[in-house]
C-alpha cells in the first residue's frame, strides 16, 4: 500500500541555494527581498555598534539573537525532521520506550473537536497511543533498520506503516492545538529517545537536503480504513517545503563580520538547530556552541532520554528570556542589541531587554490580541521612523521567499496584507 501525498495547493518553487556570499559591512546588505526601510535600519544598527564605531570593544562585543523556525528559515525544521523521521523510520526507541515518549506529560482529556476522527468522535491519548505502539511494534519487528529483515520499501506496503506515520503526525498537531505550550513544545523532542547527537544531526542534514527538493505545498495524510484501531481513522495536514533564507544567511554573516556575536534561541531540539545552523552546506555558518534550544537528559553514553533536562527552562515564551538572561546577560553583562523572531514564542525576548535597539519580525499575520500582533501593528504605524524598535518583514508563503515590503501572503492566496 503506497502512501499518496495529497498536494492541496501545489506550487512550483525554485531551490533556494544554501550558500550565500557575505558582503562587507561597508557595502551593506544586498537588497535581495528585503523591505528597504528594514534593511536600512539594520545597516544603521551595524554601523553604529559594530567594528570601527565609537566605543566598540572586541572584548565586550554587541550580540544579537535569532529565532530559527519561520525566522531564519521558511517553515519549521523540527516539524520537517519529524516527517523525515516518520517517512524513513529513523528511530532509536523500543516500542516500550516509544510509548513512554508518546505519553510524556500529555493529559488524558479529549483533543479539541477539530481533531475528531472521521466518524466525528473525539480522540485522546489513551485511544491513540495503543494504535501507534501496535503499528510501531510491527514495524520494529519487520523493518531492517530496526530489528527486522525487510527493506523500507517492503514495510511501506503495510497498513501499519501508514497508520503509524499518520497517527504520530496527527498526535503532534492535536497536542499542539489542545494543550499549553509548556506541554506541547517538548513533546516532539521526546521522539529522539534512544538516539545520539550524531544520529540526530545526521537526520537533520538529510531532512534539509530532502526538503529543499520538495515543492512548497500543503500535504495531507489519512490513516488507513483497513486499520482503524481504537482511535479510528484520522487525518492531518501541514505545510511542506522548508527553504533556507538567503537574506538571513547574509545577515548572520554581516553581523559576524562587523564584530557582533550571533546567537540562536529556538524552541526546536538543540541537536537539530546545531546542525542546520552550523553546517557549511546550509549557509548560516553559526558556531554550534552559540545555540540555546530545547534540551533533554542523556545517559552516560550520550543517548537521549525522554525527559526534559533538569534545571533548564524551555526555550519558548518567557523561557527564551530566562535562557538569555542566564547564559548571555550573565556572560556579557548586557542584553542583545537585536532580536529576530516571528511568533508568540518570541514576543517575550523581543520586549524584555532594554539594550535591544531593533526587533525584526517576520510577518506571519499574528493574532492582534497577542503581543507579537501588537508589535507588528507598531511596526506598521512607525514605518519610516528612524527611532522605531519594531521592523516588520514581509513573506510570500507560496514561494517561501521574503518580499520587499511588510506584506504577508498566505499559502494559496494571491494578495498580501500587513496585519491580520
């Protein structure tokens, strides 16, 4: 039984080259798809605080903090890695270990009605996990990459393969929509249980190479009717086609070349972000030690455990601020001068540091009731004013590229707008 990818809005997109030659500070940033005002503001910041500016000291350099998903790249590398992990059955867990990971800190209440099964009935963790574990057990015993002898192409013919991959991806979506961020954000990282850093980084590199060849499109999976299990038939859809962002590749390099320290603070798993942000093939060239991201416990051999690292804050929402304060403010003695992000998970760090001169928001039409929505509105209101803190950068989700304005065009739409 072959999986059918249903491309709801297929769109041809050109492959964004991984490499991006950095320009000198004197020449500034290339126009690319920057909004011209945003580019000028950031060039001004670099000139005023970078090498050669009054007061610059290499021993106490200014530093900047970038979010990763949907900021430094188009789409979410953690989500893309999950799809690659599922499609290729790249797991280190036994069935028993996977069950622990799947259930970790998830309440037993029903998921939101939007995630009811095909029969219109509610689904919860206790209905879904037995189905997933049963299918994974079959795959574990049969796939040669786990404990079996059959090649991947053979096990893909089984309804267990489609049931397993669909229901895990469905579970990720249902958890994210139903429960709070503290519950939902770490959950996907637990699926790396049994793997090492090297294995996760290899998985990440393979994910990026694969995604760059995929079209930018919405994809839908449906579990097989022949294997409904306890949860019944479920469906899930998401956006596919991760793209590297040339303007961000160049901006990382411009800050570094001007004597700034560049940091990434991401709600994705730390090993995933270390790989995509530092691998020279992907063009960002940021040192892996300059990553703050989700951390899990590991055993004496470095094998990942399904438990969030004790004593650490999650790198999302207020946790991003706490991590920056703990690891960066304590190191430098001051806050970041520039922050880039796109979501509610970034809004705290965007507002919490008096030293921050400029905040770049990648426009995704965020809810105007949230702080990120309010910051976006401020960027629109203060557009063209030299003293504005917030800069709103437009993007076209049909191509995965920025646009030279503040406007965001959703996937499937033809017209962009600045605010939701």
